C-alpha cells in the first residue's frame, strides 16, 4: 500500500537525486530515526544516512548496504533552511524538524543525545553545502574590493555599474 501511495504521489526519489553518492560507505552519520510521513501522517522507523550533502533514508540498514540500493527518500540539505528541536510542536521527546522552502519534516530520535547529534550533523552539512554559494559571493566581493584598490585611487569601483 505504501509503495502504491509513493508512486501515485511522486515521492520515489529520482536516480539523479542520489547518483554519485556512495551512501553505503563511510557516511558522515547514519542511524535509526522515526519519520513522520509527508501525506499520511503515520510514524515510520527508517535507517537514515547523511553523506555529501544528502539525507537519504531506507527501510533498514541492509537496504542501504550496496551500490544497487534505492533510497526511499532523499533531501538535499543545501536546500534546507533550518534544523531544530521540535518537542514543543509535536509534544514528544527527542523530536526535531528539518525545514525546506516547500515543507517541514518531523523526526524522532531514540534519545536527546541522538537528537542533538543529528541536529548538529545536519546543521554542519547545511552550512557546508550552502557555503559554495557564499564562497562565490565572497570571491566576487574580494575581487571587486581589489579592483577598487587597484583603480583610480578614489575608492570607487571601476566597473560598468557606476
């Protein structure tokens, strides 16, 4: 029934969502979390893997142990806005949420320590994988500052936007 629902709603991840990610080998973090369904709000225990800026989930660890494995879901953490505790929202211990521009996903960890470890790992991944955009902006900013210093000496930028 769940597979039928996933097909009908387009929830199955596309291969391009996780191609090139060796999730079966040396993940940044992996472990059990309970995830609330996106459409049918039931709770399912899933095996999660965080690697190379992707949070992937599988039915169990054996489902994630080979190259031919297909995740049940994938989130690109570069598109995530926040990851934070959600005990006050769900009224459940060790709860946290992961928000994207389009939705918010809820998870339950097995302990408060596990919850904090997942929040920290996902938070680091969000910063690391969104940094590439910020780094480009810094490089552009630095280049424009250098051109101002190398320009006519009046501190104004020498570019076409003046």
